[in-house]
C-alpha cells in the first residue's frame, strides 16, 4: 500500500507538494521526501509532531536522540504513525530557521510495482528565499507578569558575582 500525502509550507502564499510514499516507509524517509520535494538538502535537524484537525501541535516524534530521554523514531514505519483517523503531522525543518510544514495523509492506494517511491506527483508554488517570520504567542491564561515578579523576588539574594568562579 502507498500513502498519497500533501505537504504545505507555512507561508502567506501557497507552496504545496503532493507525493506518494510507501506505507511501510520510515519517518526518516518521510523527512527526506518532504525536505527534498521543497528543495532542501535534508541535512538540518528536523522533527515531526502529531496534529489534530485544527493543526494544533501535539506530541513530538523526534528523528534523533536529543539526550532528554526521548527515543528517536526515525525508523518507525508510517503505517504505525498515521492512519485515516490520525492523518496530520506538523514537520519542522531546520530548528534555527523553523521552516514549518503541514503534512496530511490524503488517501491510500495500491502500490504500482513499476513505479519508484517516494514519488513527487504535484508541485505548486515557489519556496521563498528566507523562512517566514514566526509569531510566538503565549497560551491563553499565561500570566507573563506574575512569572516575572516571582523571578525578580527569588533572584534578589543570589545575584551573580563574577568572582565566584575563581
């Protein structure tokens, strides 16, 4: 079986790539397919995140061991990650530039044994020269002033003294 997937770059203009990939392909192979279909080398740090119908970022599916107890999932097959009911992922490529993509399983189909996979089947739009700016907004109910006040109260006695390290 193959998955027909759509990846949309999070930009103001439409930049879309549709491709077919084997259902047994790994997350690493999906990373390669998405990054290369948009013209990236695929050699930057990247990660997938589960997502819902509103594209809310959920659980991280890391591709490499970040040393914080997470098991890298680069060898996990796609058919164990996405399904008809859980068909959306957010893909972040290059953690310094935060190229962000919405990846969705559109449909499944029978494998064509005469065709190689992954295979780009549709391309629309040009990738911009620089990544789009990201707006980082605090979650609703987060009180930035309260946390700052608490920090200022706690930090008064323990001010840094450069001579501590000598």
